[in-house]
C-alpha cells in the first residue's frame, strides 16, 4: 500500500500550490510523489479537453490533494472551489439511509418494520417488505415495472400518486431474495422518514444530519444558495455552447415547487466538496449514529452486481461495499443525471476520503475518482488520462481537414481512445450547426457518416435530405426524404414523417 503510514505522519507540512490557467491544485502534505502523480493524471486529462471538476483526497483528516479544473460558469469564467454547489445525484441515498438509522437510534422505528406497519392499503405481495430490504435494494420493487414511470425532470408527482403506482406495479423478485438497484425504494424510505418524524424529508435531514455535521450547503431547497456559488451544468455532447449550458435547472425549479417523488430520497440533493468532507468527518468521529447503527451503515448486506469495480461485491445501506487491496473495508457510491456527476470513496479504517464532482459528466470522466483511489494503494499504477470527447475531436477535425477526409474519423476516434459516437443526435446536431455556418459540404459529410453509424434511423435520413436540399441537390434530397419515410417505426412515432412529406411535395413542385 502506498505510503499511507508515512503520509499519516507527515501531512502537516508546507503548502504546495500550483496555479495554471483555469485550475488550482494544492496539497498540505510533504509527500510530493503522491500529489504529483495525481496532479499529472488530472492535468493530462484536462489537456485532452475534458473538464475534471473538483477533486479532493484526505488522509487522517488532512488534505493530500485538492484540485479545481474547469469552470462552474462559462459565461463569467468563474471556476470551482471547495464551496461550489453541485448536484450529487444518488449520493443522496446514503443520507436517506443514515436518516432511517437515526430514527432507529431514537426508537421510532425498527429495520425489520414492514411496509404494512407504515402505510395503509399495501397489497399483499408488498406488505411484508422490510425497511432493511428497502435499504439494501432487495425489496423486489423495481424502477422498470411501471411504478416509477416518468423521469425526475417530469412535472411534480405527488406522494399519493407515486405510492399508488408503485404499489400497483408487479415485483420483479420475492422480497429479500436478490439485489436490484432501485430508486423507487429509496423514495419509499423518504416517505417513511416523513411519516415517522413528522417532518419534511429535507427538514429532517437538516436537523438530524446536516446541522450536527456542520453541512450548511447541502439540500434541495432549504440551503441559502447563490448563483455565484452554484455550478451550472454543461452537456459535453452538445457542439452548440448555448445548447450545452443546462443552467441551474433543479435549483431554479425548486425555488417555486416541491421536490417530485420521482426524486425525493433517491437523488438530486446538492452539496459541496467541503460539506461532503464534513460528512465523512462526522461519520468518522461518531457524531451522527450510534456505534451499532454506524456498523450497520457501513456493513455489506447483500451480494450485488453494483458497478463500482470488481472488488465491490455487496451493497450496504446507501453504499457499495468492497475490500481494499489491504483487506480493509471501502465504501463507495456515485451519482449523476447525465450532466452532473459525483463519486465518494471512504476507507473508514484508514480514514481516507476521495471525492470527485463535475458539471460536465461523460462515461470516461466518471472513472477519475476510481483511478485516483487505485493510485493510493499501488505506487506503480499510472492511469491513462481521460480521452478527449469524441464530439470535440470531430469538431476540431472539421476545422483542419476537408470533407473528403471524413473516412479518417473512425480510425482517429479509436486511436485517441474516445470510442464510438454514442448517440445518433450528436453528429446530427453538429451537422446542423455546420449548415448554419454555411459549411455545407462538411455538414453533408458528417450526416452521411451518421447514417452509416445508425443505419435504421429515419430521422438521420430526413436531416441528410435537408442538407442536400440546402445545397441545391434536389434529386438527392427527394431520394433521402423517401428513404426516411421507409423507416417509419409506426405507432405514431415518426416525428420526421410530416416534414419529409411536405418537403417532397415542395421539391417536386419546384
């Protein structure tokens, strides 16, 4: 294991501070090797055009590394800091689980309580589901059976409507028999917290957890957030900067309305790197839970397929639970909403904390916290930097090469490690942006490539036809409009068909 014994003894040394453009990295430790290895990995990734965000590592309560890379608000150039507010997604679940355990410590509920003990009119197949099973995702409730229809961004869903749909939906397995990660189960736990405590879910967390831990900027609606503190979200796949900026969607929304039950308790809390470090510190210092409840909170409860790495074989209460290379427990969870992403990694016995928060999430960038965690235990491990975003690489390519070079793009993406284009709309959106810039030949080249990548997508044929029409190539435009109509998926799902028919009529009339 890498220098953890020596780090514990030397972490009170001089400040190391490196300040390049748009980033800050610092350490209070005198072990420059670990700090430099982490910093090298993060800066290489940033050089590839990705936005690492905020990254922190603490050992024995002392910061070994803190780095802030990228911008919280691109309109003003404002960077990140320890007090920048991020959406932390499913990290919310550990707070819900801890809230339940506080109520257990107070004697207000028991972990073997059943749904029928807290709700009326529970169907027979769900009446015996226990709080323990909800906490460990072994209730048999599922997000995929109808009870969790919709999305957290949909209009407000009331508790009554949410529970009615969930209780009417079929179970996917008998309660207690297997792990199936479910957001719906944690929303049920939030409802139990409200029923037992007599408080709003967020108000109870603030009283029972956040205030005792000194966490003043964690919550949905109750923290006093400012626009110059919160990170705006950015969709890295969007080539148009205006479209990429998703703003403070939930924060602004919750100024006006209650948190929907599709999200309450399972995701969407906002927090800061500083508050999450305070959370870890309060847990380590046993300021929130009784020893018995803390042991339950951090214990493995059921075998799982939770995707947090091969060493994570179980799920606990709001945590994936695994084993470090030294054989000690490690607790981990991540959360995101396709824009924001957060990961937390705790080693209670070593008192290690690794945090990563970003406002421009991609599948590749999401591994940064896990890679840094690995570096702590393996001196020889040097993770590959995060590969450039495919859309940025393609966009840059169009600036430097002619459209006839489009066939070189697949090899370029593979060589750079970015992988394939993930979704059909990404190149389509870039193609339309190039049309607006009157770079029509490149727009057509990308749209042609896109139809080869996603050959059954009629919308892409409709887009290519529009590009041909704008370039004055009516015959090709009509041909591809007709081809788009042949790809009508039926059942009223052809959102491009009316456009294609109108354009065919117009072009043939001309």
